C-alpha cells in the first residue's frame, strides 16, 4: 500500500524594502530615528542612499556620521565644486541621471525623502518616472524667501504618502490636491532626537567641542536666502557686526555651524572663519552632529540665524531664537522666536529683546508647536502596513471653495 506523503511548502514572504535618501547633515539629523525604527523591524528591509554634500570633503564628508550607526547601501556622487545657479542646475541633472540607475539596481518598494532640497527634487523626479512610490516628510511647510518653497510643493505633487509636522501643514498638503487618506500628521521628526539622545553635560560637551561656555552664549547658523538678489554677504556681515558689538560688551561664547551647499554658501563660510580667527572663544563646525548640537542648546541664551532648527527644536529647550530675514518666513513659530529683518538695526533690536524681563519670563512657558516625540515610530508603522497596490495612480482631491468665493 502506497502512502501519499505531503510536503509542507514554506512560502517566504519578502520584506518590504524601504529606501531612505539623504543629501545633507540636516536631513540625516531628522531621518536617523526613522532608520532605527525600520532597521529594528523584522518585516522591513532598510536601504540608505547618501548623496550630495554627504560625500563632499568641503562639507565634512558627513556620510561617515551615517556609517557610525548604519550601512550605506549606495553612495551617489552629484555635487559639483560650484554653488552658482548654473552649478546647482548641473548638479540637479547629474543627480537625476545617477539616481535613476541606482533605483534600477536597488528596486526599493518605496523611497522616503525629507523636505525641500534641490537634490531631493531630482531624486523624486527619477522615482516618479521609474514608478517607485514616494513618501515625503515635512511637506506643506512654507519658506517664502527660498527656492525651497516651490521645490517642496513640487515634491508633494510627485509623492504618494505625506508625513507632516502640524495640522496646518496637513491642511496645506490636502489643499495641494492630495487625498486626506494619505496625509498623516505625525509631528516634527527632530523632536525624536531630543527624546532619544542622552544629552551631554556641560563638562562633557566642553571637552568634546574644545570650547568653554561663557556667561552668555549663542549658537549661530546662517544660510543663503536663495530668492533674494541682496547679497548674502551683506546680510551676514550685518549679523557679524552686531555680534562684534555684543562681544565688546562682555565675553561671549559663540558656536557657528557653517552654511549648506546653497548658492553663495561658501562666501558665508569664509566669513565665519575670518570672524573666528579674530575673536576668542569663537568656534565653527562644518557639522556638529546631532548629539553635540542638541546638547549645546542646554547651555546657550539663543539660537541665532535662519535655520529651521531654531523654530522646530529650540522651543523644546525653552530658549530664545533670533530668526533673521525671510528664509523661514511662513513657518509656524513659537512665542520664543524673535523675528527681525536682515539688516544691522533690526538684528541689534532683536538682541536687545533677549534682555527684556517680560520676554525672559515668558520663555519658561514656551510650547513647541511641532508637538512631541514619536514621529519616527508612527511613520514606520504606516510605511509597514500601507497598501501599495495601485498607489501610483493619484486622483486630484478637490476642495469645495464655492462658499468662500461667493462671500
């Protein structure tokens, strides 16, 4: 008698491949916690693509910061040794060519991008043509003084999933025609770093930075305003003049983080080096790293310049921010943020407000409008469970404005 035996067939279910794309230190600072969440999930496979300034000697070879925690799946060269308008346009073209080849090699199920960089625009354009779904972080925000404004909203229209930082930004993405079912308000990604990192003590930080904190200390980051014809050099020179006056009143501790790879960024970095060479207890970094940067916020009087971190992370430390010019114009801001124009008189007045007793008192009640930690975990769960079938086919979501127009 023949016995019929049945063999159990084990079906191997392939892991969903989530590909994180990062071009700069600022992006990586916000993406690293999401990478940890993906890497620690047994049902997901993490891919990391490093491009742009990460691979540049001039900007600190910051891909090495990534490699301290993760394996980089692919490095894509694209940054030319020019920050002129023509040089950046050429870099964008080179990125799109190289990134398409990388996508064809890695074949991710979905790519994740953040923000509004021109390099990221090229990556997303390639993904769209290659029929790879795109998840976009920190969309719906506004920076009216930058080309980033148009780039960010363009990335939104090429993306399929949206993870935003506030309810207002969620509404704006929907206003751009994106389905509410695909727009998720998860909060600011930078807040995960504040919650998850064990920040350094003052002694530990001073040793790490080779720097001594004074009675008054400032953390300064100033980037070019890419839609203004007024020279970035002139704007930054006015800030340095105010800092010089403040320095003469009493010794200051000044920590500069250098500009990114935008038009005229190199001019600003040269001016920082010249200023630091003439002032004691003044130090500059191409990249501080998330731990040193956030640890510094514990011991400073204000974040100064036009970086988004002054608006998104600094309020969690209940410290002041001096926001100069139009680079962040349009963003949601806490009451701890002092807005001023990019000229000597206005910047000087902003520094005077730092000493206002009522303002100092109100700092203790500062609430961060970008929410609380948890964005990375929420996003990972959605990326893991979302149905990707037919996700590439998008319909424009219309909002009924008829009542408003009839008023």
